[in-house]
């Protein structure tokens, strides 16, 4: 009798650009698993129905991307600690009639920085630009690493204040130095690591940060991975080291793969081959 392939999907809108099917198929091949993983476009107001239709087709797990991470959080009946704090879910696990929501973005970012880029976050001065789902998804994982300072900024600064208040509630046990600064006041600070968690690069719009923020000993990290953004160009013009978010994408997928299959896939060679593509 032929073995029934387990079924997984990534759900978003748009979804044609997603590298997740390629990444999970490569992990599965390396692990000797036979899975079926496909990209599913959900109509904007139909996320819940889309998931329920997929559950009828025996979906074992799903990745969730823009703009459904909040809806996935609401749909889940149980949450991992990181998903609970972010109030957003990028990985769903379907087990014994339960829907378990996880958020692997923070783990993905930290692993890419520490293991692939050799950046130790402990005692570093870090700037996080943006206050959308991606920033909210990674901030707790950054704080867990005990940087000496984490500064938040965003075009709409009130949203950074909201995240700061939330972290003061959730991350009480960490030795935390968390500030919020207006974008225009940034040039007077030094940062070891500057993370762009905005979507400004999607439309090629400028972030509006002064080039003096970048130093030749800083690392500028853009979560976007499919184009060279003005953030990266500006950082390079000031001599900073730079990285895009392709490693984060693969590492967050590796954590999702571990949740579903209890197997830790190797990531470095896949990041290299995707970058070459
Ligand atoms: P959201 O829509 O939730 O948030 C967008 C953020 O970008 C907000 O802070 C918004 O500011 C800011 N922004 C948008 N346009 C501009 C602009 N022109 N100037 C300044 N700020 C701007 O998106 P997400 O947080 O979910 O995603 C952000 C980015 O992170 C995307 O590019 C996404 O692809 C990437 N990402 C990468 C991942 C990876 O694995 N590599 C994982 C998750 C996300 P305001 O609040 O003022 O509107």
C-alpha cells in the first residue's frame, strides 16, 4: 500500500511570490519525508473558510503570511508563548481537533543573526525600525538575548509606544533597556545592529532615516529579501555591513518544520542556493 503523503500549505494574499513550498520541499527531501506542500491564495475576507476547507482535505500544518497572521492568532485554540506575546501566528499545527498557533519569526531572525551571520546580540545596541506584525513578532526574541539597549522607532511613533508598553508587561524578567525614539532624532545615537522591519522597500519608498545612523562597524539587516532596498543601499554607502532577510525566512521555516516533524533541517546550504537563484 502506498504511504499517504502528509499535506501542508502556506496561505496568504498575494502568495505567488512565496518561497515556502520550495524551502519545505527541500527540507523534506533532505529528511527523507514525502510531503505535499502547496501555496494557497485565500480571498482577503475568507481566511477562516480557506483553513476549514483545507482541514477537510486533511491539512497537517500551515504557514500563514501577510495579511492573515492576526486572523490565524484568533483562529488558533492554543498558542505558543511567542505567539501569545506577538498576538500573531505564522505557523499552524492541526492536532487532535486542536489548532495550535506558533510564531517562529523571532526565532528565525535570531538564528540567522547568531548562527549564520555570527552576531552575538548580548550587550549590543540595537535599533528596530517598524512597528507592524514583523517587528512585533521578533521583539521578544531579541529581548531574550539581553541586548544592552533596544531602541524602537517607526513612522507612526505611537505604535512603537504600544509595543514598548506591551514588552514592559511581558518581558519583566529580562534586564531590559527599551527606548522609543522619533526617526528624526536617531542620528545622534550609535547602534551595533539596525534592523529594518518595515515594508517601505516593497514600494521602493525611502524610510526617511538620516544616513548618519549607519557606521562602518554596524550591521544593517533588512527583513525584506527579494530586492536591494534603499535602506541597504544607504547603509552600504556609509560602509556598514548588510544582510537581507533570506536567512530569517529559511530559519523561521526550519523552526516550523521542526514543530511539524520533530526534525531540525540544515539551513546554510539552502540559504546559499536560494541566494544564488
Ligand atoms: P506591516 O504592514 O504589519 O507593517 C509595516 C511597517 O512598515 C509599519 O511599521 C509601517 O509604518 C512601516 N512602513 C511602511 N511603509 C513605510 C514607509 N514608506 N516609510 C516608513 N515606514 C513605513 O508589515 P509586516 O510588519 O508584516 O512586514 C514588514 C516587512 O518585513 C515586509 O517587508 C515583510 O516582507 C518582511 N518580513 C520578512 C520576514 C522574513 O522571514 N524575512 C518575515 C516577516 C516579515 P506605519 O506604522 O507608520 O504604517
